[in-house]
């Protein structure tokens, strides 16, 4: 592999910026919107319970930790799966397959992201740093899960469930069952819509030996599984609201979330997967942002101060 792209020279600054942009495309940085709002919900709820005011420094470090961990996870996923991606027409244009991002750039980027995550965890507390490997482990296991289980979506859910639990511990310094329930809700939510997303690859996955629920049980089975999972998700969001004595704003946000869940499942069917991206990106991105906005309004109405 040539090192030429890493050497300074005329236009080197622009070239480096291009590499950074390509790496950010590789890790789909904008998808941080899915889990980050729930880390904020947990962090702000923990702040409210601890002192009634926002812990801004902790919130900033939680943001760094979350984005860095997700960046590391996506880079590791793309590195580990690059051979599989090359065999799937839907993913054959990904940056590591086409060469838009070199393997070296991806590895360096993932190491830098992991370092940023660990540094943020250390800055939060010794407990966060000690627990960091527990958060990292499922991020690394997930790309391999499709090689040994028909349920890699569950591993993804576990990886995502860590975010609100970790954010709560980062702010409060102790375990919270409410945060655990919120984590389960986030994990089942993301695992559930990953079932929908994976339906696109059911046939090619069977051919190349990638394991998933759609590949094993068919698209109809996966969509039913996703619907059941999201019913569980909604129940967990309700349980979290009860555990933290949430007010009217939270319940209004949940009503909107229920409507979006229904919409998401209504626009995808075993015979029509053309709107999967609308269900996966638009609907779920809206759920995260909207529920955070209503959770924040609820905390402010109950006395959270800056």
C-alpha cells in the first residue's frame, strides 16, 4: 500500500481534508443521530436527579465518547466486512471496497477514534474508564456475529444499549435500573429496525453465507420479528417513564413515537422493500430527535436548570 497519500506536499492540506471527508463518509458520521439523543436523555435525567442542573462538562465528554465509540465501531465494521461488502452489489460501492479510503486510513481512523473514546471515559471518571472495555467488546463482536449466529441484530442491540447506561453512570457515578431499562429500549429499537434494513440483503446473504434473521427465516419472518421487537421497545419506554416519574411531555413524545413506529412498519412489506431507507433513516432519525426534544421539555418543566 502506497504511503504517498500521507506525505505533505503541494495541496497536501486539501488532500488531507479529502481523506478526512472520505473517512467520515465511510463511518456514516451523520448516523450518530440514532443513539446520541438517548445518551443525552440519560445524562440529563441523571443530572436532574443528582443536582437539578445540567452538568455541561460531563455532557460534552459524553458527546465525545459517544461519537468516538460509534466512529470506531463503524470503522471496525467496514474493515472487518470489506470482503463481504465487495460481494454484495448494495455495498460494493463502499469506500474501502472502491479504494476511496485506504485500509491504512481506516485503521488509523479507528485507532484514533478508540483513543478519543478512552480519553473521554478517563476524563469522566476512573469508573467510566474501568467499564470502557465492556462498552467496546460488543462493538468489535458485532461485525463477526453474522458469521456465527442468525441473530447478529441482537448483538447490535446490546452494543447500542450501552450508550444510555454509560451516559447515566458518567454523570451520576452509580448504576441505575432506569438507565438499564432505557438502554434495553434503545437496543431493542435499533435491533428491530436493523431487522428491516437487513431484509434488503436476504437473498445475497444466503448465497454468500452471511447469517441474519431475514436470510434464515425469510423477509416476512424478519418483518414480523421487527414489529414484535418494537412493541417491546415501546413497553420499555413506558416503563422508563414510570421509573423516572416522567411528566406529560414525555408521554406526548411517546404518543408520537408510537405513530412513527406504525408508519415505519406500514410502508415496508415482504413484497415491497423500496421504502426501507425511508423507514430506516428518516423515521428512526425522527424518533431519536423527537423523543429527546420531548424528554428535554419534560425535564425543564419539572425544574431542570442550566
